C-alpha cells in the first residue's frame, strides 16, 4: 500500500470481492435460501451491500453538501430499504451481482477523487444515526463502507456454509481458478462438503 487512499481502495475492493466468491456456483434458489435462524439470504446480502454503497456514495459525491432531497414518501423509502433484504423471485443472482459490480466500480471511482477530509452531513432520515453529530468525513464514510462490507460478507459466509458446506477459502480458490494443493481443494459447482 502506497498511501492512505491506496489502503482504502485495497480494503474496499478486497471486501467487495468476497461477495462474488461466496455466491460462486449458487443457483438462484440457493441464493434466496435462508438456512440459518436469520431471515437473510446471500442474494439479499448482495442487494443490501449494493444499496448501502449507493446510499453512502451519493453522500460522498455531494459532500460537503447533502445529497438531493428524496421526494418519495417515508413509506416508499422504507419499502425500498426492506426490498434490499430479499432476492425476489423476479430477480436473479446474476442480476444482483451485475448491479453489485456496477456499484463497486462507482464506489472505487469516487474513492479515487473524493476529498477524504470533506464533511458528509449525517443523515437525519433513519433512527440509527446519531443526533449529536453533524457530519463525518469522507474518510469515515469509506471506513464505514469497509465495515459494512466485511460484516455482511461474514453473514454470507455462515449462510453459504449452511447451504452446502462450502467455506470462503475454497470458494475463493474455485472462483479464481486456483490449482489444488495439499492445503486446499478449490470448490467446484455441484460439490458438497
């Protein structure tokens, strides 16, 4: 890593890449599966990671101003937010991954040019944002995005292992086409642990 921006870029890209590995070889139905006590699925986590980045990047792009006001009702915004937590039957895993890849590219593009010290006004439209903080920096936002990506990739790891026993290293090896070693056999579609 050459500097702070490069470190942020590498960590964001690393955590973005986990979603492609954890989804490797899944069918749409498996991507919708909720095999744990949670109601989350891998497809839903991919959709949420896409929406989370989109939301924060709209704030980064507008900084130090707030993004344009959303003219939709609170009910409409709440429905969209809830929709991030399900891969509907009219949606596909490949479509969710395409949207995720496009948003990943936009996130990394903004990271290249954003003023890391610019103020990002704290959103006031959701109850989980602190009322006693007026703004965070763009730097804070990118650290928050890294945290969100990592947290939800961990959720996806557990869900994936519950589906077919596949774990992250073997999924990365399979997704990236690594050669088998004494340490690790790349996961292949159709395989079970």
